[in-house]
C-alpha cells in the first residue's frame, strides 16, 4: 500500500466575519463567538473568530475605501504608506501580520471567510486550489454530515464560504443556521483529523469557474437588460445554448450563445454590478482527493 | 341623488425614482422614462419622471447624509443654510420648489414615489390619508386591472409604492415588471378621470399601520434574536397571540404577546434595522370611497 500524503495538524483556525460589512450572517456569528467561544471550541484546536472589516460592519456597507476581499495582493501587502493608504489596504496588512504571512509556516492553518450572497446559491465552499486534498476531504466530510442538501463546491480564485440568498443588511434565520451548521461540521472534521483519524480517498463533485458574463449595456455603459426570469434564482442548474439569459427593458429575450452546457452561479449578485458581472459560468467535474492522515 | 364630490383634474403627475438610491426598480424605470417617455404619456396629462436622489443612485446607497424620505418636514423645507445643510435636506428643498410647495395650489396633482423592499410584501400602495377618495378609487381601479394579485394597500405616514422582495442593489425582472404594470394602470386611471369618467362608490380593503416592533436587544443595543422562520416572508398573513415571532441565537422562541390578530408587514426590511424596527403590525379594515368625477 502506498504511503498516505500526510499533513501537519491544523492547530490554529481563524473564522473571519465581516470581510464585507453588510453580509450579516458572518458578522453576527463571529460577534456571537467573540463574546462566547464555547460553540467553536474543539479539542487540540485554537479557534479565533475575528471581524475583519470593523469599519464596514459599523456602517453596514460592503467596504469603506476598497474591497477587502481583493486587497490581499502581494503588492498591497508589501506597500508602505501607513495612514495614506486606503483603509482596507491597511487592514489587509494588519490581518496578514496577525494570521499570516500568507504562505509562511507561521500562518494560521485554516481560515474560514464567511460571506453571504444575494444569489440563490445555497451553501457554497470556495476552494482556491483543486489540488488541496485537505479541503476536498473537508468538503466531502461536511457533505456527508450536514442536514442541508444545498451544498456546493467551487474552484475559483479565492477561498471562503458563501451562503444565500440573503439581501445585504438582512439577517435571515435559515441562512444564519445553515452557515452555523457548515462551520460546526468543518470544525468537527479538523478535530478528528488532529486526533489522527485517517480519511480514505474520495471523489468530490465540484464546479470550476469558467467565464464571467456581464449585463448587456449601451454605449454609455448603462444596463439595458435584466437577468431573464427563467434564469433568475437558478444557480447551479444547467444553462444550454439557446436558453433565455437576459430580458431587455423592451421585452426582448437574449439567449445564451455558448458552445455547451454550463452551470451558472452568482446569478444577479448585488455586489457584482460594479464588477460588470451578471453571473459566472462553471463546468462540472469530479475531483479525486487522496487519503489524508496527520503527520 | 346627492351631488358627487368633485376633484380638479390631475394634469400634472410626477414619478419619483431613486428616493433611496439602492432600490433599483424605480431607479431603472425612471431612467428609462427620462430617456423615452412614450410609455408613460397619457392624453391630457403631463407626466414627469424624476430621479430624486441622484447622488445616492450614483453610489447605489440608500442615502448620502440622511434619509430623503424623512426629509420633507416643514422645518427642513423652511430652513436656510445652503451648502452647509445635509445633501438630502437641500435636495428636499429643491424638490419642494419644483413639484410643490407641498399643499399649495401650484403643487403637482399626483406624485408616485417608487420604492423596493427586501420584505415579501408584493405590491403595496401606501396612502397618507384614509379619507383621500381619489387615491382609494385609484387603488380600486388598479386592483381590478392588474394581473398581479399580490396587491395591498396601507394607510400610514407617507405615500408611495413599495414592491418586493428585492435585495438592495439588485434588479429583478419580476419586481421591475410588477412595478411597471402598477404604474401603467395608475396612469390609465388618471387619463380616464381627466376625460370625465365617473367612478362609483367602492369598498377598499386596507391595512392600517399600528405598531412598530423592534428586534430583541441586549443592554448594549445589540440584536439577540432574528425574525422567526415561521414569520419570515409572511407579510400580510395573520399573526396571533402566542405565534412564534423571534428566534434567539441560542435557539429560544419568542412569541407574539399582543391582544389580538395583527397583520405584520415590512418583515425584516434591511433599511429598518437602523430604525429599530423588525416589522410593523397592521390591522385590517374596509374603507368606503365615495364616487368621484372631475369638476
């Protein structure tokens, strides 16, 4: 039998809330756990709940100067400038000092970044790398454990947990409890892993981010169509060439013109209007995670 | 037969969008009609679509300095101060000069103020006065004409049209088309009235605003409970003494303790967290509108 890929144990875990200050589930859960961390304590794990963008939380806005979630670039993290820098760039530097440096041996082992979306995406784990067997095994464990069957996994450019649909600035009990449940099982997984449990190879169904689709616009950049009612709220459902995609304000339908079936996600997310994105397409694939066991 | 109450004709009608800059249906409809007003033209009526809070629209935020919707007070409208005043107070003064002065004979005859809510309220006409037979007749006409059966009428402290559920910053085609349809029939009503049609007496079912209910809070003012899943999205449905109302973060249910059946509305509206309101209770009543005919 071949040797198992081994991992160091996950001794330090951070739970970030309020990276976007108007995504209320993470804000409220983290505030709750900062006051009383009993619920997130696990044997052999140091768990640190942390509000990442307190100024945006106070104002109940996505960000103050710039999107914190896009601020952790090598350039931002190394730039000098102190008080002259945008608030979120300074904050990214502070967070990187506290929980990183990113990629270093002193960095926290696992970071959960809690987000909400206005899209009908259920619970979605975002993975930065499809080769991260630890995270794939965690996904597999959570999928087998949670009561909520609306659980998806996406390979994209940033890691985190997205739960929706929930409007910005609103706290819905169903979304709050779904997020709480995912975190419970994720921490259970880490505790079991640290205790030496071996997780056998498994297959995980994932969606790989493909293309960003913008709203149709006029020459001045103004939107001239909305997400079509047949597509609205249909995150993760197949979109085939010829299917309705947008509806113009004068009632015309614009159809999807791609070359094959895709699975749209982040459909009509409020925060992505300014990013020129009406939805993102993904393609389904199966990933095999190797067995893992603590070193 | 007694003489009909007569009204002057409604020659000048304004349609306001963007009073809250992140309520997208009104913003987009009014922008559309500013570019091309064919759809809102009616014989014998001057219809003026108007973006009331352009700075908030540009930032896609509810307001810049203060809530424009609460800025039309006699005190604000008469105060001097120019550039030192909050943006929305200056804007209220401008709007009052253009479309008012409020209560004067020069004022516009009808103003539609278009709003969205994150609550599951369907289409709701807000009436300032339950004695305004013109507006009650318009409500009755719209109710008989629209395809959408989720149409409600509330007597409260401000006039307007609320359509939801729609997250802030999001444009949903179903909500957009519902609002557009209501406006179509409202303008048709005004055209018919101006042409001399007589509208016989009618009865309109309305909800009268009763009480504002805040979220349960701790001594520091922090929210300690969410709207209960049994109440979430159940705007206009009966809430009886003993029914679940809130769910605390540690899973306890808080029940409604009122003295009789109420009909909650604006349940979990994003913008009302800062106003300390989880929902408002209403009571049902029937109002009789007299017959009306143009003078």
